């Protein structure tokens, strides 16, 4: 049970609605069914003439690009670059396939990148629920996957990612990925008591800290760590940052190497053992040993599935569940993102 005022006892699912007014947890638990349903949406793009692929997207939409990049890094024969921001890299031109990801279709930075792509003669494809990007795709006859807008972007990963899998010959791994997610929900869903539920146990610990640090091992672990930090920021309203191993061993460990513990911070190492370089795997234990004295506690989130997409899907499901449970334990509604809304209003 959380000690925070206003927090929800995670062993009382009937009380969740007191905080989680739109049942964001149901969106997360429904991830496997969303991924399955997303099979009916395809993005038909011919990549045979592309010399490089540039995926553009921000936030909960853009993470699909990073997942894709990690999955195809060892199999794609042309470069795949994920761009998050205004404009486009100089290399983008007629031989570059641009894939724009925007759940709303109105993401300012993504629309700016698409405008640059069009001006340079780069072919554009899109995954969106509509908005201005959907209208542009219709007007210009671009390949487009129109997806439902039934949940926030950060809880719509299946809709944003699954339409891309066939382009990169990953569709045959989808069944296993969905099965891995279903196992994660069965093990860590709302009705599993916290004594048997690692996601709830980690969430209750995270609810007691002021800073969450997520370090991921090179590959799927890095992407899942980035996802965890983003979801803790948005869902739990808990400051969090992500870093990659081994890169963190060249800088971040210095910032966390203190002789006294900082009881208001915690470190989660997000790992994909089956996909880790052997030298990265050997770094995990000594890295944790070096920084352990600084954090209130450290722990690991580890994949167990077989295929690369399944391991990624499993990690994402676990970190998403952790983030929403942390929100509940802190007494925070996972859905509102007032800071982002305020900034958008100022910039409008």
C-alpha cells in the first residue's frame, strides 16, 4: 500500500476509478487486442527504390519509429533514420522514403518535416488518425494508414507500429508478440495482487521517489527504457530520464557516483538478454555496483520472449503497466497532460 496522500492501494482495483477517471489502465491492458486489431490496417509502400528511410514523429507516435529502428538494425540493407523535430536532415531527398507518424495528424513538428520532404521531392507515407496529415495524404494521394483515435498516442502503439511491420518483413513475428503481451497482462494485470505482481511492486517503490532513472541495454532495452521514462513522465507525472548502456558507462555513471545514497531516486535497468552484445551483458552487474550507493534502490526489467518483436512488445507492456500503476500509487490521473496542453496553447 502506498504511503502517499491520495494514492490508491494497488490491491483494490475497485478503487482505481477514483484516480484513473478514463481507465487508462484498460488501454494498456488492452494492448494485445489493439495490436491484433491493427492487423487490418496496412501501409502499402514500395521500398525497393529507397536508398534510405526517414521516419518522422514526436512523443507517443515517434516511439514507434525507434522500435522499428531497433528491430531492423541488423537486417535492413539501407539506413533507417528516426527524426524528431522541425525540418529534416540534409540527406533527405527524392531517394529517401519518408514515413510520417502522427496520431492526431496535427503535430506541428511532423507537419513541418513533411512540408520539407515535399519541397525536396521525397516520397511521403503516413500513419495517422486524420487531421492535417490525413488531409495532406488524401490530397497528394500518398500511401496512408488511417487508424482509430480511441486512446492517447502513448496508449496507441499497436495502431502506430503494426501497420509498419509488413514493410520490413516483421509481420511473421506478430503472433508471438501478441502472445508475449497477453502473458504479461495475465501476470501483471489489475487483479493480480501485488505480492505476485512485479509491475505493482516496482510501481509502489517508484511512487516513493522524486526521480526515476531508466537505463537500457543496447538495442531493445534502450528503446524500452526510453519508453519507461516517457510513460512515467506523462502517466505518473514523475520526473524520469533514460540512457543507454554502454554509453551511460562513459558519462552518466559519474553523475550518480556518490558515497551517500540519494533516497529520493531509483534506477531501473531495462534489459533484453537475448539481444544483448556479450560485452554489454558483462557491464550490467559492475555498472549497478558502481552506482548502487547513490540510489535508494535498483532493479531490473528483463525480457523473456524469443523473437525480437515479441521481446520488444513484452518489455513495452511491462513498462507501460509499471507507469500507470505508479500514477495510481501517487494519486495521479494518468490521462491529463496539463503541462503539454498549456505549452501548446502558448505556442498556438
